């Protein structure tokens, strides 16, 4: 029987990974259970597992600009420790990465093979995590880049939009950043499907298909909630200055799934409609 270890199990993606692995022998460790920056602790936790899935991450994008060492410890050193232990035990290793490893200047979907060019501290630390995983366990590391996540078990953009709608009649959302809203349940299920497929190690892009702007995403959230989407007006990124630069274009290509014999993940709007119908944002 395959034995799975999920780190970061209390996070939004971690929760859904554990649910997707229901019925399998799974060890689910939260941040409080396992400090991924401690190699000795990682060795103890990893022993006896055939698959290690790392959902631990420092995701405070703006805070990382002034706390890059802290972000590097989790996103890079933590990934390195887990990859090292997976290599020592011949386990498969799944490392989740991000669209922020690219600079966002593209005009067509980023291929899995596109050279990395992060422009933020968060992006640099996640890019380092990718490199460590591939260097330390090349035969067994799977990098799954994702973006614009939302789900039932954490704060996210969709829930924020509905909270604002309950407090204000109108507000603005940026319309000049384009990406792929991705439901963590879809990503978790795809990760398990991938592992079951026996596909080779390498880099894959785990986002729902299609694309939209944050403004388009916000309108869809309101529509699915039965609210008037015209309460939201479009604006540009210059209206929302933040410490960390945001990629203007974060659309990821999905050619890699053909290697695994899997289709691309479904369209983002179909996923959002189902997520909304299940009431995950309430």
C-alpha cells in the first residue's frame, strides 16, 4: 500500500489534498506538527512514506519583500529538506510552486519549460525551491506550478469580494492583471490523479483552464452569489500600490499534462460555478 505524507495539511490546499487522499494511508502534518526547515524533523517525519507532498509555504507575498530570509527558509530550504529526504528514501516528491516564478511580461501562456525570471522576493524563494527539488531529487520530484487559488478552507479573493459586497455598494478591482482562478479541490484531485498515472517527474502547470482578470473573476463571484456584478468597476494596478510587484500576465500553459495522459484541468468558470453552488464561500 502506498503511504502518503502531506505537509502544510491545515492550509487551504493541504485540507483538500487530505480529502482527495481519503481512504489511503496518509499522514497529515500541519505547520505546528512539522517545521520543514528542520532537516532532522523532516527525516523523522518522512520515514516510511512512499510519496511526500509539500503544501507548506510562506505565501505572504508583500511581507516577503521585507522578510525574504523567512520566506526562503520555508519555500526554499523547506523544499530542499523534503526533496533530500524523499531522495534518501526513494519516495516521490511533489512541490507546489507559483506563477510568480515568471515576470508576467508574456502575452501567451507560459510553457512549463520557460526560463524563470521572478521579480519579487516571494517569487525568488519559490523559484529556489523548484531548483533545490530538481537538483536534489531529479528522478522523483514533481513541480506543480499553480496560481490564484481559492477554496473552502482559507481566506481567498472570492471570499473577500463577498465580504466587501456585504459592506459596500460599489468598489473597484484591477482589470490589467490576467490569470487563472484555480479551485484547490480541483488541484488536489488532479495531483492525486497525476500520482496514480505513474507519469514521469518534471514540471507541470496546475491551474484551471481559460483566463480572466481579477475584475472578471470578481464579477463572476458576484454573479454566482446572485448579486449585481455591475457594483464593481474596473481600475488599473496603479490604483493599488503594494510592496511586491504582481505579474501582469499569469496564464500558464498546460501541455505537460499530455505526458501524463491527462487532459488540462477544466475551465475556471465551470469550477467556480460548482464551488459557489456548494456554498464554500459562506
